[in-house]
C-alpha cells in the first residue's frame, strides 16, 4: 500500500474510452492517460487504467468494484466523447455518493463541459491538468473540498461554472508518461506499417492564451489567464521520435500535431536541421498560417516534412479579423498554398463554418478562398465556442446557443444558432464543402 503524508494513497480508476472508428488510423494509446497515471503515482496514489474496447456496463462495474476506487477519471477527447459521456452517466447514476467522477481532457473547456451536459452531477478538470490530480485525490480523501482547484468545471443549479486555468509546471518538472501501466506496446502494436504516430511538442495550455477565443472583446479576454506557450526543446522532440521509431519498426511517418509548434523560427530550424539525420522519417505538421514563412518552408522541406495541416478556420478576412481576432490576410493563405506546391509539401486546409456574424456571403467568400488555394484536401466542421470565452458569453447573452453548444468537434449537430444564416443552410454547405472546392470530377480524383 502506498503511503502519502502518513496515510494510505487513494485508489484511482482512470478510464480511457474506446475511440469511434477513425480513417486516419489513430492508435488507442493516449499519452494524456499515461501522464495522469504517472502524476498520481508520483503523488503517492494508486492508479489503475481501464482501456475499453466497447461500451460494456459489466466491465465498468467490475473495474470499479475490483479496484475499490474512490475517484474515477474519464479521459474526454473528441474521438471518444460519445463513450466518455455514456461512461460518466453510468457511474453518476449507479455510484453516486460512493465515488467522485471527473472528466479530464487536454482541451481547456469544450470537451469536459460537453460531457457534463449528459452525465449530470459529474465534474470536469480542463486543460493539461495532470499536475492537479494528486491534490484532487488528496482533497477527496481528506476534506472533500476540491472546488477551488484551477481549471475545475462544476454544475450549480443547472448552470456551469469554470475556474480559471493556471500556468502548469515547467515541462522538466513533470513526470514522464507511464507507458507500462497504460499498455503502450500492446496498443501501438496494432498499427499497420502504413500508419504513423503523433508527437505532442507541447504540454502547455496554449489554447487558453489563443486570441481566437477572446472574440468580440479583445481588450478583456475571458478565457482565463494568458498562459505562456510551453514547448519541448528540439532535443526532447527528437528523443521522443527516435523512441517511437524503435518501438514501431514498421513506422512510416510521424506527425507534430500542435498548431503552435512553428511559432519559434529558431526552434523550427534547430529541429529540422537534425531531423533527417537523427530520425530519418518523413513527418507532417499542424500549423497556423502566420508562422509559415519562406525560411520556415525551407527548414521543413530540408527536414523531410511531407504535409502541412493548415488552420485556415475561415477563408473570409472579415470573419478572421472581427470574429476570431486574427490578422492573417488571404494573400498570405495563397502564398502558403503556392509555397507548399513549390516545396513539394502536401496541404490539408482545416476550416469551420457558422461563426457568429458570418453571413451567407461571407461563407461563400470562405469557400472561394479555399477553392483558389486548392489544397490537396479540405476538412470542415461547424464552429462552436469554448465555454468561458467572450464569444461564448456573447452568444449566450443573445440566446444563440443550442442545447448541443458544448458538443463534439467535427460533428454537424454542434452550432451557434444565429440570425444571419439558417442552420439548414450551414448543414448543406458543410455536407457539400469539398464539392464546392473541387467540383465533382476533381473531388473524385482527390479521393483516389
């Protein structure tokens, strides 16, 4: 039995819900779940991990009964949100008063709050909050008062309240992910040779300081404290890449998924200059367009980057400037598209529709911008605001929020029901987005 401050450590059950089928081939293993386990162990507690394959209530019941857990943590991210909600509702209904149920997820607001809508009486801890899990378990084991924890979301009389997220500890002060407890090798061993793996280049709550979530009120953003972007050093990312390559002999490529990872040009040059010799695998990268310059493209191409996932968000300058607070011009988007072709790098444009203030004319301009960029593929979803952000509060005041306003990324049921354009029209544009961009013939060729 683990001892902490003269008492037994708490038994904690961490549940990693099964993901919905994903054509991009994500593995079932989660670095976030491994971080939760490592942080709880470092705090003197006893975590156990259940990675579900299907929603099975008997399995959920056996897991909590066999561990005797007084705290259940449910990992909540986009591809697993449906399962996470159902699991949370099951425990809240059947184990109320016997255990504390908490959704945990890297997203600063939307995912945990979304799950709370369905699983009544369940709390949420937002952001990269593994450093708060041991204090949370301590509080539950002693006073039971954990409502002052940073990043906590909790319901009071059918209304959600969200504590501000604090600056997390430096990267080097956090424990390494517990790969053994989370069965890392067993999970990634299911990947085929054609599938790649992803690397988190950051462990900071960079979403919270993102100006695009402080819309309509740029002078007083309400997303919480502005958190400095923490980024692993190039040496740390290279070490992680080499480690993944050794664990997966058939690995064909790697991905750097943080959209802010190209913010530091010196960091990019240092990473890319050593990538080819150290790792020797092609890689893709998520990027905001403002970080893509000629020198950045030269570094990426030299390092072996084969694809850029570009966060276009909206192809309308008016929407980007007035709704998202982003000062990126369409001419720069066109430059990025040309540069990708010139350097032989594939381009995926990531868009959203249905921003507050977006009329049908502005939406058509967004489509026209994507059509002119002509990326290799365009992804699109319906915009939803993060709870606690200024744009969310404005939409709530105007009564634009639907019941699914906390809903699932890339799910057409999520929307801000606004007066400028009918929801049915947004649905139609979403369903036919790529037909508008490429036309039927080009679309068929792109899908081959």
